[in-house]
C-alpha cells in the first residue's frame, strides 16, 4: 500500500518563521567566541586538544540550553 499524497496539504502548513538578522549575528558571534575559547585553551593554556574541545563543547551546550530556555519563555508569552 502506498500513499501518493502528503499527510498535510500545502494549504494547511504553518508558514515558516524567518530568522532575524540580529539572531544570525548573535549565532555567528557565539560561534566565533567558541572557536576562540577552543584556541585559547589549546594554544595559550596548553591544556591539550581533548580538554580544549570538551571545554568549548560544554560552553556551546550551555549556550544552546540558554537559547532554548529564552525561546520557550518568549513563545509562552504570546
């Protein structure tokens, strides 16, 4: 048995929200900061690749958590 049509017609789909320029600039700044944090740990503090990567990955996950919490709070206000 095959289905030749979409489960949700094109007319009923919610429009995609565009990402603002400020959000894109913020994401780019966060990415540059995380790469800088990695390089600082690796080259200046000489703590090794794995430790530097783990530290910057942890900071990245903390930023993702903060963005998620802020997005949830903002969407619940509407």
